[in-house]
C-alpha cells in the first residue's frame, strides 16, 4: 500500500522536525544556545512555545506512526 509507506515517511519526518524544534527551544531556554539575533532559531515564538509545539509534533507523529503500523498489519 503506497499510502501506508507515505504515511510512515511523513510520520518520521514530522518526528525528527519536532525533536529538533524541542531541542532548540530547550537549548535557548536553558542558555546552551544563544541566538545571535532575536528570532533567528525560534522565529517569532518564545522558547516555551517552541517546546510546546515540538512536543505536540512528536506526539502527533507517534500517533500517526501507530496508525500506519495498524494499516500495515490490516493489509497483511
């Protein structure tokens, strides 16, 4: 099923991007990463908003990945 493979790819990409956004938001909030100019890494959001958005992306990607795994098992 091509849609299942596409869904798995999308879930993986969203998971990686969510982890990156979470890590950058956390790094900026703790002080590990200093932005050379305001908004370079986080855009217009604050570090707390970036962390929240990253966590939501990670959770959505995991849920989407579970759905694609169910789709693969149903197809067999």
